[in-house]
C-alpha cells in the first residue's frame, strides 16, 4: 500500500491481474489508474501479471522438477471434498513426469 511504501521508503506498484490479456479492456485500466490518481496516490510503476508469465512458468516448471509442486487435474468439486475430509489429493505423490 501507499502507506507502507512511504513508511519504508519503498515504491507503490499498481499491478493489473490480466491472466487473460486478450480479453482485457484498456478503458477499464485507464479508469482505475485515473481513480487511483484521484485518491492522491502515485504508483511508481504500473505492471500486469502477464508481464511475468514467462518467469512464472520457468519457476513453476523448476518447482515441479524439484518435487516441490505438482499439477492436480482433480475436478474442483472433488478437491473440495478431499480438503473437507482432510485427505490428500491422489496426484500429490505422482511422479514428476506426470505433472
């Protein structure tokens, strides 16, 4: 937040979560930037989640290869049921090649 940026001599970053950039509309971003400025806030930078897609993919791939993460194709309803029952996903211990 702006408070912490000022308190700790940091920077306020405004990041848009554009996980599907092809569907995002610039007019909404422009309106949000304008609203932020109307509040008296001055972001040091405006970024987008999509700016980091390649970096995130590399990190996720490395984490899977190191056995620190896995891909879980279990349907959401089943995942929710397993969490409620405090049971692990059947894909949790799958070989790295399957993730």
